[in-house]
C-alpha cells in the first residue's frame, strides 16, 4: 500500500478485535516512533496489551477492545500540538500500511498509572488507538477544495493534489478548520504555501493543522513548494 492509498483507505475505527501485535510489527512501529521523536522533538510512546486506558467512564465515544495505543506527548511549547498532529499522522498512515487501524482520541481515554513516563515539563496531548479493527471504518462528508484553500482553475496541479490530500486528513469532529494559500513566486524561487488554523470552539485546530500539513506534503510533493 502506498502512502496515497493509505490516506484514502484510512478511516477512524473505534472497535477492535483481540489480536495482539506481533513482535515484527511492534519493532517496526518502535523504529518509526524513534525517528518521529528525534525529528520532531517529541516523546511518543507505544503501549501494547493494555486494556484499561480506553475502558471505563472516561472512555466514551463507542471505543471497545482497544489494547494498544500511541501516547502522544512532548515538552510544553506553542508548537507542540502541530508537531503532535504531523508526526502522529505519520504513524497513523504507517500503521495503515501495516494492515492496522487507528483512531485519534483527544479526551476519550483515561490515564493509567505506571504505563508510560512523562517528564515534569512534558504534556500528554492525546492518544491514538491502534490495532485490528472490527471493520475498516467509514468515510465522512468533506468540504470542497475551494472552502479550505484559494484553489482556482489556474492553481498548479501539485497544489490541487495537496489540497485534495489534506481533505482526507482526520480532524476533530470532522471540522476541517484549516486553510491553504498558494503564493506564486516572483523571484524564481519555489512557490510558497501558507497553512493556517481557523477558529473553532471545539479546539484541536493546531493539531488538526499538523495532520493536514502532512497530508498536503504527501499529495503535493515537498519538492514543489516551501512553507511560509
């Protein structure tokens, strides 16, 4: 499965079957986590065979059977949520390529003492459920490309592909509160793209923006533009 196929086939899954992750998959996921932590300055941790975090009164949202998850954490910073979104979605798409299912969870979990370790200056931003789903999830209604960007008939093909890929990104309650602006270069340098998070009373817009930016890069090709 290519990364583009993974973006199209990934849907949020909340119900999982009891099927432990084998050692090979755990090793692959841990290697990816190590790379994301190093590149993104994060402290993402993989928890396996632990059924408590997504059970009980705090685990609402129809979750069931969750025994594995990513703990998405890092040092407190104004850019933490965006980096969590960007690198968390890297792991989500990699998991999809490995035949696994996932679901971002902002509050639908409880903290289990002693399962993961955070420093005094670190923050738990969210968790991502992980495993073999009872199903593959379903697609949801999406905004148009013109609603989330300054796309028009003259926009370059790579920009159109990037925006289309961004609309496949998971966001909190499917809010899609992001906007991509194509800025043509006038000095012969690479074109620029400005990505912005829009206001939402729900929150999570910076995390959603990080997720959407990763999708945009994968769709557009990082060699075709520079971020503002």
